[in-house]
């Protein structure tokens, strides 16, 4: 089991600018405390817990809060810099979870280069008597989730780990919403490839596949943190809460399997689109070859009898001109029949 790292008793803790929301909770209900210093003191005395919400914090703000809440320097660095994959780490009893966020962007499906997904991050510090959520990216808002939790004091009374669960639940639900949107995109492009193929099909399939890869990079790394929360022992996560994290892991697996399925379908569609394009190119070449042959045969006949030699068979034949025209016509008719049977025309 990890050691405990309770909130230190601060001297004077003014709310940094990057703190967009904070509350002190006692028995699941937000208290009337309006002074962050006092709230932190109460939490340090095991009187409820503090929940701070930060948006795009500066290094100065994180270092300052890190000193007050005993946050590890490496975790502070990750919270400031961002751009790290989902992970779960434990520093002296404080859990640090990084979660990639994803949002589906409504786009013109006929626009080849449309951006489909936008990513961000939410980082959660969970201690014995505090929880700190740090968000980065415009699609990482947690205000609605906070309001929903505050409307259910029984849940918040369980402690900071309930906030961690709620954040994960919200973000995994977001994953599943994006999965549904991707399903519509994949079905539409599949109908286009096999129904009304166009020259843009390959580009559209590639664009969706590229965005799906970005989605995959955001979702898949969360597997290990969820598994750890569901199986390992942490002081800030009660044993009875593990079952709920296992349920989240199941929902996350559904998202992963759907993404993998879409990836396989798009790979097949890309191959089919390339095959169709190759077939179309070959068909065009056959048509061109057939047309060239239709022109070449009469040209050859006219060329032979257009040579300036005195002694040529049928050169002085009375009906030679008419015979050459008939020969040209019959040759072209024969070629047309042949090429039609072969499917070249």
C-alpha cells in the first residue's frame, strides 16, 4: 500500500488565476467556505475535502499549488507541459492520472481535408483529502460534470476517488459518442465506395483513417491505468470502488474494439478503392487501344495504296477505290464487333 500524503496546512493560499473553480465539501455538500486558505486548512484537518479545477495552468501556479498539496515535481511538469499519453502514477500516496480527451467535430463529409477529431487532456491529482483536475484543450470542460456530482451529495460524500471515477466515466462516455459518429462516417464512405464510386473516394477513406488513428492514440493507452485502478491497491481508492472502475474498463474496451473494427473496415475500403481506380484506369486504356486500332487499320490500308510505285497490284483496277473503302469499312466493323465482345467498347 502507498503511504499517505495529506494536504499540508498552508499559511496563506490565494486562488491562482488558472483555478477556474474550487469548493470545499463536507458530507458531499459544498460548504459556504469562500477562502481557499481556510478550505485547505479544513481539508488538512480531515474535515471534508477540497476540489480544485484548473484550466491551462502556468508553471508558477502549478509549482505553488504543488508545494501546498505535496505534488511530485514530475507530475507538476506533466501537468504544465501536457502532450503526454494517458497514464497512472502514484507519488507518496497521491495518484496522478493523465487522460486524453477527444471530441468529434461536425464537418462537411464531402470536404476531403476536414478535421474530424480534436484532442485535449485532463489530469487528475487525487489525495486523501483533495482532488485537483487540470484540463487542457477547449473540449475538456468539466463544469457540467461537477454540477451533476454536486446534485448528488451521496456520491460526493464517498470522497475524492468519486471525483476521479466521475471524470473517467464522463470522458469514456465521450469516447463512445465519438465512436458512434465515426460509425456514421464509415458507413457513408462504405456506401460511396461500393455504390457511386468517384475519384474522391480514396482521399475520403484516407482522411477518415488518418483521423481514426489519432482517435486510437488517444483512447488505447488508457487501458493500463483503468486496469490498475480496478486491480491494484491504493490508499485513496477503497476496495469497494474497484468494481466500478472494472465497469469503466469494460466500457473502454467497447470503444477500443469498435475503433479496431473501423480501422479494419477502412483498410479494406482503401484497398477496394485502389482496386477500383486501377480497374478504371485499365478500362480506359482498353478503350483508348480499341479506338487507336479502329483508326490504325484504315490508315494502314490508305498508306499502302498511297505509295508512289508504278507496279502495284490493283493499282489500275477500275474498282480499286471502291474496293479499298469497302475493305476499310469491313475491317472497322469487324474490329468493333471484336472489341465489343471483349468488353473494350
